[in-house]
């Protein structure tokens, strides 16, 4: 994928703050706490990097949450346990990228917002969260890769405050059957002896295996994640595969949503609008 295919939003050129993971967590935590206090929502703000909403529903846009509880497969996705906070669900956290993803794509009007369709170059239908990638390892066995969101023609990886795409030992990465055929392996980023950007390697292998395009959804305040993504995409052997990869910023998606959801996300996540919402509805 040619680096010229990644278009930074105009606002990046006029002062958008570039943040690391820690700084963005604090920005979102501050916005979430302000949002909750204005509405007298019960929260736990004692954690260093996130607000925990005591009621799961309070972390969701009401219409989106109604859609979620009406779909057992979507509702099941919200039951994941938080990795670091006992007794808490991951999607109770203000920093959850999956929560942001579902707030947008579970909204009942998502299919009619042509701006979102145009961004993804995809009809918004048959939406799956936590789609089993089942990438082939060790001669065809399925692995445990989960795709954050799958549409009929595209897989999406959602990131927000995550610091990176994780790293893994050589023996774990090199068990993937199509690794050598798909990538110039010698060009893949390394940290010491480990492969870097492991999640993206798996996602791209899944996209190739299932014949789908791949999109990274991330915050425009995190250009470091774009660079990491590009490092892996540019290591793909086939130009056709590289052309099927894109980065879309949350701010671009939010600007293409209906006005009520757009205003809600901008307040709750501290996102400034940066695109023209004229074709949102």
C-alpha cells in the first residue's frame, strides 16, 4: 500500500493534537466524567486511565443499546470481561473501542447514512461483531482470531486508546500457513526477536483468506497507530492486497452520522468534528 493512499484529515494540518495512548486515555476520561456528571450517572472514576460506567447501558447511546439488546449475537459481544478490573465488563470502560464501534454501527439508522457508506465503500448490512477469522495455522487448523466488525465485503479493526497492536514470538507468528505467501516476512517490523503488530498480521491474513478488504478505524489524534498499520500493510507481497487496506478516522465516521449521535459522541469522547457532515442523513 502506497503511503500516499492514507489521507490525513485537514484538521491535522491546522493544530489537531497528536497524542500517545496515555494522553488520549486522559482526554477521554475527562470527557466521559463530565458527560456522566451532567446526567447524574453512577460511575467509578477512581481508576487512573478510564471512567467505569456502573450501568453498562450508560456507556451507550440509547437507540444503539436498544438495537443491541434486541440482537442476541450483538448483546453477547457486550458481555466480555474487563482484563484488568475484576467484576467489570470491558464495555463499561470509557476507553473501550468496541463500545464506540457498536455505538455507531448498531444505531438503527446506520444503513441510511450515505456518508458512512461512502467512507467504507460498502453497504452497511449483515453486521457481525467478534467475527471468527479462523485463520489457518499448522496445516489448516483454525486459530482464535476475532474480527472486531465484519461486513460482507470488509473486515474492520477498531482502535482507540490501545498503545499498539501487540507483539508475539516468532514461533507463534510463523505457524500461520499463508504468512510467507502473503508477506515479505523479512520486512515485517520486529521488536528484538518478536514480530510487532501481531494483531494486524492476523487481521490481514484473515482478510486475504476470506477475500475481503481491510479497514483500520482509529482516532485521528493517534497517528502513531497509522504508522504501525502502514508498516505491516506495506510488507504485503501483492499490490492488490495492499490496495484493499485503508485507514479511516473515527472523526470522519462520526461526522457522517446523524446529528444527534454525532453530538453525543463528540461530547462523550471529546472528539472535535473535522469533516463536512452535509451528506450524513
